[in-house]
C-alpha cells in the first residue's frame, strides 16, 4: 500500500503557484510571474505521512 500523502494549500502563494511580487512597480515595466519557491508553482504542498 502506498504511503498516505497529505496535501494542503501553499500559504506563501495561497494556492496560485505564483506569489505576489514585492518589487515596486513602475509604469511601463512588466513583472513576470515568478514560480513559488515553497510549492514549485503547484499551489499545493504535499507531505508524506
């Protein structure tokens, strides 16, 4: 039987996979979404129980 895997929403990006950028935005400057470091852009964190 495979081990149980518990998944919960990533608190860093709130399940989106892309946390809000904290860089100051200037008009005309594009901010490219950066993948969440906590969940690798998945939006969920898996824990092996």
